[in-house]
DNA sequence: CAATATTACGCGCCGCGTAAGGATC
DNA sequence: GATCCTTACGCGGCGCGTAATATTG
C-alpha cells in the first residue's frame, strides 16, 4: 500500500466514478482501475461495488476512505513541517541567454509546484559565462549548453542539437543545405568576450582574422545584430529562433551541442537534486507531448 | 513521497547507519542510499549528515522521524481496520497432488505474511481433478498443471516443464535419452479415473489396450507403485521427484506441461488476486535464487 | 446502443542488484 | 587502509498510455 494509491482511492471514492476521478487526477481510466484493484488486493478487501453507472463504496471502502483522508492530511503535514524546519529554502537558477524561455516557461513552474515554500530566483547570464553563474557562485544550478570546461561540475544532457552558421538571407551561403567550416575562409566572425572559457569560445567561433578588432558580443541580440548589420557570421544551435532576414545553415563539421543542466559536483543540496530531477522529467514530457501532437490524433 | 521511502527512512534513522538499515530491510546499501537522497529531494530538506562512521539526523531529520513513525502506525491501523471490516477472510487453495510442497513450502507462507488475518486452507486434490477443487467450488484458487478444460477459469503460467515417461530402471527404455510415444506400441498405461477431464487424460495417458482393465490411480504414489510393481508406464513432468528404481525418460512428441495458477474467471476476490500476485512473485524469486546459487558466488 | 469498467499490449521510469569508485578517519 | 557512502550500469517490475473487449441498463 502506497500513498499514491491512497490519493487515487480518495479521488475515486469522492467521484464515485473511475472515469471522472481519472480526469481529476489527470490520467486515464485503465491505470486507475488497475490501481484500485491492486489496492484492494493489498488490503485483502473489496472497496467498491462496480456498476455500469460508476462505483459505490462498500462498508470497508467507507472505512478506508475516512482513514485515508486523515492519513493523507497527516502526510501533507509531515512534508510541511520538515520543510519549515529545513534551513535554506531558496534556489538560484542560472540560465544562459537563449535558454531562459525554457527555464521560465515550464521548468521553474514545475519546481514551484513541487516546492511551494522555496524562493526561486532566475539569473540570466550572458554569452561570456557558459557556466551561467555557477563558477561565480551566483547560482545553485544552471541550464546552459555544452561544451565548456566542466571540472568540478556535474551535467545532465536534456537534448543534443546540431549547430549552424547564422548569415543574412542575401549571403551566398543562405541557400546551402549544409556547409563545412573548413571550407569557409575569410569570414569575419562574431567574437565572445576575451576572458571567456576557451573550450566554449573554440566551439562557438572560428579563428578570427589577425586584423579583426570587432567588439565582442554578450547577448544573443547583439550577436544577431552583428550578423544583420555588420555582415558578420556566427554559430548557433539550429533550434535557435532567428529574426527575419537571417537564416541558419547547418554546419557539418562541428559536433552537436548539448542543452544541459549543470550544478556543482560537491554535495549538491536536495533542492538542486530535485530541480534536476523535475527539470529532466518536465523536459521529457514536453518532448513527448510535441511528438504526440505531431503524430497522434485519431 | 511514498510510504516505502518513509519505512526505509525510519530504519536508517534508527540504525544511524545505511548499511545496517539495509540489512534490517533485507536489501543492499546502494538502493537504500539512493532512496534516502530521493526522499530528501522530494522534501527539499537534508535529513542526514553523512559521516564516515554512518549518518546523523539533522534537525529536519528528527522532525521527519517523529512524524514518520506516527504516520506509519496510522497506515498500519488503516490496513487493520479495513481488513477487520471486510467480510470474508478465508481463502481455500487447491493443490494438485505433486504441487503441494511448493504451495505449502513458500507460497502460502508468503501469503500469510501479507495477510495475517486471513485463514488459509489448503485442499490437496487427486489426479482425477485437474482443476484441484475449482470446478467443485471447493477452493478459490488452485495450483495445478496444464492442460485441462479451462472454460470459465483464468490461468497464470508459473513455469513450463517437459514431460517424460516413467519406467522401471530395468526397462529397455531406461537408458534412452528421449523417446517418442508414437513409437511405443503395446505398453500398458496407468489410467486415470473414468470421469476425469478429457483434455487432461488425453495429455497424461496414451491410448489404452482394448482389454486393459487396470484400476485407475488417484495419487502420485499409486501411480508410481503401479509402475514399480505392475510393470506399467506413466507420464510425468521431468521435475517430478522419482523414488529409487524408477527413471523418467523425456518424451519428444508431447508438448511441455505448464505449472499454473488457476481461479474462476468471474469476479475474482481481492484475496485471490493477491494470492496470484504473491505466488507469481514468490515463485519468480525462488527461481532467481536457484540460478544465483548455481552461478554466483564471487 | 451508450456508457462504464476491464483487459491487452507496448513503452519508459524506477527500484534493486552487482561492481567499481571516492572520501574520511 | 578499513569502513563507510556513493556512483555506474544492467535487468525486471510497474505505472501509464492507446486500443480493443466485456457488461449492463
């Protein structure tokens, strides 16, 4: 007997209808029906009389319902008390430039739902810090992109995405289906700030011309404007949304980049573990929903 | 947060040592360690300070421990109350002749542990009733062997076992590694009672000689004695233990027989479901342990 | 025949085990 | 270096979804 089954049971007992209870629980009937059968088996007692109109509680079911409600409230109190006793209840999340939407849109709300008592602060950092504030100790966990120097950090890959070269749509390359960086001499590349992690800059930029004195860019917007107005080139993930007038041409000789969660390797706090866990689940679910929308629909 | 995790947590909190708690819970350290990390993540609080000598409860851990103990007692009370409210608390288990040892040895004890309040009665039936009392309404669930007429019943195969012909060790066949029934004319076969299920008799016996008036056998013992003293032949599962003086020669042209659980198809009671579930798990575990014992051992 | 509960089946997560690694006294 | 706890990795069960079936008014 697990709390999950009891939460389900309370919903069914109150709705007197497995289908409606399933709606309330945001799931479908079959698993709920089986969960109730299994709960009955665990308890060794019949909790419902099934009818074509729904279900009715048996005497044992009524007892179970009363006790289950109290038990679940007790469990909620346990959670609340432990949480209020725990010291730190704040989590700083770093987000690298273009990943902010993902963090703010789905992941942080999911985390807030699981941990309502925690104050979440999102720190959006610029292209000069691939650790998104981790190195500076500004944040506890970060959503960023590989590759960068990850000593002392742990990472979890959410997705890998090929990269492309961003050019104006009147650029000779604009019509190509794919290009190789090795065959593109003489371009002027957008540059990152000089003190930026080498692994990171080596990946996202090509060698600059010796006489190149461009101003480094710190944000996606600056980067795209440099391409649009100054005729420069930049590398970006293929899934990066691009304003009109620009196109991203896939680059064949650069390995894909990983969208990752990162956090300090030394003793991550429970909140960080939970964030990583929830973020991974949320992201997966988002992915699955996308697929289903594109394929399913009888 | 699930009750399982809280039960684990209480053990760790009391032992102040994950390894010892794991022993107490009959499991190994790693999954217990992870379960505690996950519980901490779910709660968003650190419950232990890990030290090289074991673990110490934090303040939040002490709160959690106190609450968890009460919560688990509450859960136990819920179970007890529901069970005492439920009507029927008796289960009749049918067992076909040679399967009694398996039922009594492991499965029924496992069920008794899960349902201490239920009075279990084992009904050992003879070879004339492959349903082991189900057809007669004597039992709620049965452990028996396929094949037999299973209309109105549901079955769950625990294992399939090839069959062989049982002969005296001075029989000309005794040395063969396998035989085909189609090539064995003129044998005198042990017979089952005349009113026995046809599917069952067709499987376990070969066509009798016209002038054969043997007394039918009702038990394994009678069957083996008929082979030993009257020079008859019988079919039996290869795993059937055989007394000295007899051997079982594999039969090539008979499909294997299934060791199965069977129960009425119409509205099985929660206890029956639970029995099937536990029996399947127990049997699986027994199997795995056997394999491990034969292979493992670093 | 409409509405409900149930079974069948495939997939992904999670829990558990074994084996290897790391930290701390 | 011994003794913990932790991570890595592979496997089996279980929960969930979709699709199909049974049952009942």
